[in-house]
C-alpha cells in the first residue's frame, strides 16, 4: 500500500488574511550586517596602515550591491520568506571577503608570499583594490547572487524538484565520483582527490553534489518512510528495523566507503552518510537508525585508517600535534599548532581587527580562516559568528516545520543539517576536537565552489520558507487537498495530517 502524505501545520496564516512580509525587517538587518562589515574592514585598515583612506570603504560598498540586489529579488519572488536568512548569509560572506582582503595586505597578491612591508601606508599602494584573493572572492559573490536569482526566479515551487529526483540523484553520484576517476594531476590536492582543475580555475564537484543528492534523499524517504518505520527486533529498549529494510542504508554506506577508498576524504564521506542517516531519522523518528549509522561509519573509519597513510597522518597530527610541530621529517603539524596558538593569543576578546598575525597559519584564507577570526575577534566574537550559523540552521529547520508537504520538510531539514554538520566538522578540526578534514567553512572560506553551493542552499531555504509562510488565497488549492476557506476557521491553527491512500 502506497501512502501519499501531506501535512498541514500551524503556519500562522489564515486564508484571506493580510500578512506582513517582513521585508522591511530583512532590509534593516541587511544594512546592519553591511555596517558591521564596513566597521571591521576599517578597523583592519587603521591597524595595518595607521590611516584611513577613501579606498577602505570601496570593498564594503561593492559588497552592498549584490546583497541589496538579492534583497530586491526576495521582495519580488519570495515576499513571505524568512527575513533572517539573507542578512545572516550576507554577514558571514562579507566578513569572509574583507578578511581575505585583509590577508592580501600582508601577502603578495600575485605570488601569495608573506610580505610584511605591504602592511604599511606606502606598501599599501602596491596592493591595488582589484587584485589578490579578496577581489576574486568578491567576484564569486557576484556569481553566487546570479545563481541565487536564477533559483528564486525559475523555481516557483520547491516540489518541482521531486519530479526529477532520480535524475538529480544520478547526476549527484556522477559529480561525486568524477574526481576519483580523473588523473591525480588535475584532481588531487593534499592527498585527497576532490577537485577538477582547468588551468587557473578549479571546481569541487562534491559541493554541488550534496544539493542534488539532498533532493533525491528527500523524495526517496517520503516514498519509503512507511516501510522504513516498520518494527523489527527490540534490542536494549530500541526497536531496530527489519533486515530487508537496511538495504538503502547499506547502499549509501557502501558509497561512502567508495569515497574513502578512491578519494581518500573522510570529511566528504562523513557529510554524505551523515546527511542520509539524519534525514532517515527525521522521516521515521526511529533512534535506532542513528545507532546503526554511527556504528557503520565508525567501522568504516577504523578500516580506512588501517588502509590509508593519508588518514593515518591526520589522526597522528590530531592525537599529538605538539610532538610534530616543526618536524624535519615525516608529517608536520605546523598548520594545526599555529592555528591553536593564534586562537590562544586572541583570548577572550581578541587582539583586534588587523592586529593579529593570522597569515602565519598555512591556508589562513581557506581551511583555517576561523582561527584567523579567533585570533583577532577572540572567543566572544567567534562565538557570535557561530551563533549566526545557528540562526541560519534554526530558521532552516523552522521552515521545514512550517511547510505543509513532507518533501519540503525533509528538504529544508536536510539542507540545514548539512550546513550544521559542515560547520561542526571544520570548526572541530581546527580546534583539535576531531581530526582535520577537507571541508571548508561555509560562506567564510576562500573558494568559489563552497560559496556558490551554500548560496544555493540559502535560495532553497528562502523558497521553502516563502511557501510555508505565504497565506493561501481564498478558494485556492491547499497542499493536501481542498481549498482555502473564504473566512478564518477555528481549525486553521490546528496541526492536521491528511493521508491519501
């Protein structure tokens, strides 16, 4: 028996009622975010060059253009969307761009070589605005907003994605597997095969594959959740699924193993498997799936550690980084230790914008950008930044709770969880909580693939939240059947579930 389930929950809207779009709130928060970005960059400039010139405001003003355009797009195509998502994403993205530009002021913008002489008023003239990684990251922001506009403009209803779920899933698998079959000369970086390089340009396909697989997982679990929820044996107070129902989990686990074997990347493998297991738990509300998922992943990680030297090196650095600091032979933990020293130097309040030395950490603009912020804005500032991530994740989950269709619920929850897991993995790695992986910090890190993919996530969450918050017109079809009543009804705010058999 196949069941099609549509949930009508308490969206807070009554049919025929007028509802505030909250776009004014979004604009006010966006302007506040731009003010914070400008203040941070100005403080960096004062600390590095002992003066403030008119050029210091140029980059924040350039950043305001795509972000304000994004706000106009939301007004036009998703007027009832959550007003928190766009300002939070803009704040993190803008802080990342200006911090990368701040690193350009002490590194040669062409050779990426440390040059302290550039951090002077005279040396500043050698770093034109339109040069270095900072301006390249700005152009990635522009491209991200273009993709953001395309999603909002053409994806009028998120449920359209369910029509192409299997095609999207196949495309996602191809993108994940592509770097593994390509020559190492164009796909391998630091021992992991995650990239596709075309001359000076590079793309990380896994960042986009997670969105495609997210759509497929959402559709599959909506169709199969009744079967996956069937009771099996009871062990230690938990009801485990039947053996035959483990097939999809084992299939995704096998795909994760293949990623570990051929791409040697624990972070990407963890992200995909964790995404599927978390969505499986959301769909079925069965704790046993979490236990099974953790057990399978731990077993795979132990096996991979015994087989791959790259993973053994990362675990050794994580276990005792101080003994490998400045190691003359074998693996070196300089990157992790320098990051820890930087955050320790920052302390509670930080050294101040532009007054630290984050450039001493290798890959300070990408993998270890969070340690640079930790040094200059301290524990309090870094905690505030993590709270901004929590706001995005929380509002994404809220959009999933409010939307009426089961596909949208899983899609929003999965997107929010993916971002949360990525932040946990990278922050846990640079703070020595877990071994380092190849994941990037969403919105902050230098690189186009991660930035574009995460702005696509924001566009998707905005679309779902607009659908969830939009009041149904009088007489209009309501997801789950029926039409919106002409007058408010006392059941409008009651959580109801309509099941079609």
